[in-house]
């Protein structure tokens, strides 16, 4: 009896152990099933990613081929050889017959020969231009001096003792350049005076005085022209002009040089006014402006100083990257404006200086203008049509617009390349138009150009 009880207890314990093992195995089996399902899902995701990457790779390869084809086409458009020859596609069906007729074949051959003749002529023209450039470079680099220089001869000979018993057989000629310092001289103008014998009431008669920039000026126009050239062509300040003139033995004061420059400005003011009149008579005017550093040196008027003070208190323009400065520091940012005519009657570049960049500067200079202003997108130009009540229209400048496409090449290279190539083509057409000779238009007094080379709006010299 006891043995059966012990056996039963042992069996119950084994049964409980088996049940526990079964539960553990069930849990492990469920976990493995979950892991298998996760692995299957991950494998499916990997397969989908692989397919997607393969599809992207095929699309990218196709896109690369398209871009290469577009790049090749654009390169051919810009620098490739241009031809009007027609090439037949072998896969293209014909309208009337499957094979080209004899006349069509002969036509293609004639076109080929004509194109070959054109190509040969272009090659010959290119070779001639290359030879001309080579000759020009050779002549430019030659050691011989140009013929327009003055020649002075100096003979170097042996002494009479050394030439004794010698026979003259020729010369050895060499050239070298020499420099003479600037030279000034005093011109004594003598005016003969005459009177009528026995008639003192007739007074004294003499030739008029020599023309001068101002009455009583002791300096001729060539001296003043030298000052202007040194100032504006060679960028020499007043104190350096003193050093330059001192080579001649003349030491002009700075006030004398400045007075001559001021007198010259007053003298050419009518000419400048006429230039403005000619430009503003055109239908199209080109306008632009740039910043210029002005050294004030406490020489500004009260009105100019107030303009700078007001500008310093206002907000800086968004397109002006220069810091706001005060004229108290000895310098200020000013503006130089360019007004250019597009018509052949006014091929002038006129400049205007101002302390500010306000709208009033443009409005004042174009107060008598009726037409179109070509400029950038600065608001003073964009809204000029509203301020002038429709008298002036604004058109955007292609030079400024092209810069924006150049900046955008990093984002849209294909479109920007097409647009910039269009601008290049337009520029080539413009250069070709400039080089094309135009027929001369005879106007009143056109055969006698005046000293300024100007003509009024009706064709007459002014």
C-alpha cells in the first residue's frame, strides 16, 4: 500500500514537471513563431527596398543618359559646327515610295558638295585670320620702333687722325629711344596799335586780344588741358601735378590749378547741357548707378550735410551692403549715375553725381524725358512710370537679368544654360550689327562737322 502511494506521488511529480516543460516549450514555440514572422517581414522589406533601389538606379541611369544627350546638344548649339544639311532617318517611312528617287539622291549629293565648298571656304577664312593675327603679334613684338616717332640723327665718327689712310664703306645704324622732360615756354603776344593821323576822336585800333578761358588769364588752353588730362585721365591729385610741372621749372600753387579746373568746368557747361539735351531727346535711355567713396574734409554745405544726417537716421537699403557712415568721419558714400543714349544721334555716356540714392535724383535728371528707361530692378526705376504719370516707362536690363540666371545655374543648370546661350547669341548679333557699315545719311551741313562733332535733333551741327 505504501509503495503504491509513493509511486503515485512520484508519477504526479513527473506529470507536473512534464506539464511545466510543455508550457515552457509552448512559450518558446510562440516566441520562435513571432521571431520567424518578424524575420519574414524584414525579408519582405529588404526585398521591397532592393526592388525600389533597382528601380531608382534604372531611372537614374536613364536620367543620366538624357542629361548627357542634352549636354551634348547644348554643346553643339554653343560651339558645334552648324549645318543645314538634312539627314534621313532609316526608320522613317516615306510618303510616296519606300526608296528615294534618283532626283532625290542627286539633290542630297548636290547639298553635300555645296556644304563641302562652304566648309572649305570657312577653313580658308579661318587660316587667313590666324595668319593675320600671327603677323600682328610678330610686328608688335618686333624690336623696331614705329614710324610715327620723330627721328633725330647723331653721327659718331672717328677722329681725323684715326681716319687717315682709311676708306669710307658705309654706316652702321642703330636706334634707341630717348625722353625729354616736359617743356613750357612763355608766348609774348604783341598787338599792334594804330591811330588815324589828325583824328584823335577815332581812337586806337588793334587786333582783339587772344582768346582765354577767362578775361586776363595768363595761362593758355594747352596748359589747362594738361591739368585736366593729369587730373581725370592720369588720376593725378593737385600736389602731384605740382611735382610734374616742376620738371619744367614752373611751380604752380594748388589754388592756381584748382582755379583753372573750375574755370574749365564753367567753360564746358554749355556743351554738357547740349549733351543732356541730345540724350533726353531719344526714345530710350540707359540708366545705372554705383557707389563712390567721397572724401568730405569738412567741405560740405549745410544742405549736403543735412542730407547725410537724414540718410544716417533712415534705415539702410536692403541692396546696399555698405555700412551707414557719417560725414563727420571725413568720408561718405556718394553715388555716380550713368545716363546713356541708345540712338546714333546721341552716343554719349553722361555721368551725374549725388550724395543720395533717392528717387528725386532720377526724377530731376529725367524731368524733360518722354520714353523708356532701361535699368535694373531698383525701386527708383521700377516705379518711375507711376511717379511720372505714364510719361516714362521702365524696361528691365538684360545685363542685370543675365546675372540672376548665372546665379541660379546651381539649381537649374539646363534651363539656365539655354537662357545664357540665348544671351550669348543676342550679344553676337549685336556685335555683328555694330560691325556692319551703315549708309551715310546726308543732312544739312553734314559735310562740315563742327569742332565738337555734335548734331542737333534736326540733323544740324550744334
